[in-house]
């Protein structure tokens, strides 16, 4: 039995040492930086921030004049108007148009300028959303990190417990072999050693499970070697309660917490959007102009004409009176000879036509909204409600932040009280165990009572370890709200 437990303990120690040598130990800063770099939620927030930045850039460019060019080339069939002669034509012809249009808004009640400001505020708010996502991830990483540290400390306490029980087993066996104690005492210690070993593997499993949860939060592949550095919990810097009074922390959080910044920026954007909606009810004055020219050629060209005479007189023709003599107006009759143009001939005179048909115009247009289905009024009322909604979101977020800070402060005070009370509990349990050891060694205490005192000490240490990490976590939470970040 003794050899079995020696082998069991040796395997546990060797496996743990091997894991520590093989793993790449990360500190909290490294974990947070990795999570921020690879977390999907942060990447999504970053994409939205980039989109908002592009929208802000577009709103800025909307203030500049717009210039657009256009051209078209094609063939017209049937009866249509020749764009170069403005006369009806029934033959096929090739046409080509060129144009440049420009325009700039001279007055729109500040619509474009306010749109630019609103887009800028929204872009800044999107950046604050990225910071909030990063803060949330950092907070979650710190939470899991402290859980791993606590689980790791529990493993160490279990190892110490096994060593103490093993020592008791060695002493008890010697006394049993000498006939001083009955074999029942040795069996009770063996049972306790088995229980301690079970506790060790339970704590070891909890540690591995906590490490897996942290690994998942960091989005690490299963084959990546990973471990954490173990700073001494007693050496973790913690601010005093005097520097973490809830009202002071709340006032600093209002300045540094990204959610509060984002809400303030969105209120500013909503106010500018309200002015944009108001501008829709006012006239818009625009200066514009364009340059244009065109070209066209018929698919057929005239090669000659033969005079065939005049149209016959029917009496319905117009009459011209000269020297009291009536003369009927007759139309000459020709036979036109045509041929199809080659592709090169179709473009004959292209440059000259473009030069002759070149035209320019400039003008000012005024658009006055008279009745548009109440769209301007409804849009303005909608913008007003949106502003109120954003203001309510800010009020709710600020109220939640205040409640969280005061709750965190109360929890921190309670955690400190539990931690201080736990110190006395551990001291008392340690004294009881020390006395029990001495009495057991002189045969004044049964092995069962010794085991009971030992278990009480283990429970007190584990409970105190939980109290200590709980206290550190709640104090770090207050520092986090204060804008100090998360450091161990």
C-alpha cells in the first residue's frame, strides 16, 4: 500500500513538472493582448468602426462640388430626330454624344455640414465601441485567469496535504510494527491518504478544466502548448478603500469608460441629425452647369440627283399672281442616287461636328419644399424621438454603471471581512492540528481525531484561498471601473 501511494505521488509530481516544462507560460497582459487581437467580437466591432469612418469621410466629401462626365455611342433606326440637324430622319444613322455636368449646393440650411458632423461623432462612437469590446474581453480574461490561479493553488494545497498524510502514514506504520498502536490506526491513515489522493486529482481536474476555459476564451488551438504564470497573490498590488470610494470611482468611470463616451458621442450625433431633418423643410439652392457636344452621320450618302420635271397641276396648288396672271406653284421632282457608307466613312467629319455642336450652360436652381406627403415633418419628429431614445440609453447605462460600482464596493468590503475572518480560522485550525500532532505522537489522540483536525485545516486553507482571490478580484473590479485597467 505504501509503495502504491509513493508511486502515485511520484507520477503526479512528474506529470505536473513535465507539463510546466512543455507549456508556454503566459502572464495576464499576454493573455489580454492575445484575446483582443484574435477575438471575433472585437474584430466585428473594428469592422463597424471602419465602416463608420468611411461614412464620415463620404459625408465630408459631400461638401465638395460634383463633376460627372458621360458619353454614348449607338445606331438609331426608323423615324427619329437627327441630333445634329434637329430634323426628322427615316434612315439609319450613327450617333455619339459627350457631356460634362457639374454642380454644388450653395444653401441647404446646413444639411451637408451637419451630416458631416453627425457622421464624425458616429465614427468616434464606433471607436469607443471597439474599446468597450476590448474592455469586456479583458475583464473576462482576468476573471478566468484568477480562476485558474485559484485552482492551481488548490492543487498545491492538495499536494501538501498528501505529503502530510504520507508522513503520518510512515510514523503510524513504525508504531504499528513496534506494537505501540493497533493496525486500525494504520488503516484509518491509509484511508485518509486515499481520500487526499482523490482530492488531489479532483483539484487537478478543476485546474485543467479552468485552463481549458481560458484557452477557449483566448481562441487557442488545442495543440498549442499553454500555461499561465503564477504571481504571488500576496504580491498583487491593490489600491486602498480610501482610493476606491464608490462616488469617486463613478465620477472617474464616467470619464474613462468607453460605453459612457460612446453614449455622449451618439447624443451629439443625434442632435446634428435633428438639424439635418430640419433642413429638409427649407429651400435648397444649387449652382450647376454642363458642357455638351454630339456627332451623327447617316449610313447612306447621296451620290447624285436627276431632274425629272415638275409635279402636275391639280388646281389645289398655291397660286402666285404676277401682272394679274395666276401662276401655280409646282414642286420640282428629282431622283436621288445613294450608296451605303463604309465604316470609315461613317466617321467622316467627326471632329468638325463636335466643334460646331459644342455648347455650354450654367445656371442656378432653387428647390422649395411645398408638399411632400409630410415627409419633412415626419422625418423631423422621428429625429426628435431618436434623440430622446439615445438620451434614455445613456441615462440607463449611467444608472447601471452607478449600481454596479456601489454593488462592487459593497461586495469588496464583504470580501475583505471574510478574508480577515478566514485568517483567524486558518490560524485556529493550524494550532489545533499542531496540538493534535503532538498528542498523537505521544498516544493521547486517535488517528481518526488527527485526521479530522487535518481535514479541518485543509478546508480552512481552501476556503481562505477562495476568500483571498475573491477579495483580490472584487478590488480589481473597482480599479477596472476607475479606468486603471487590469493588472496583477
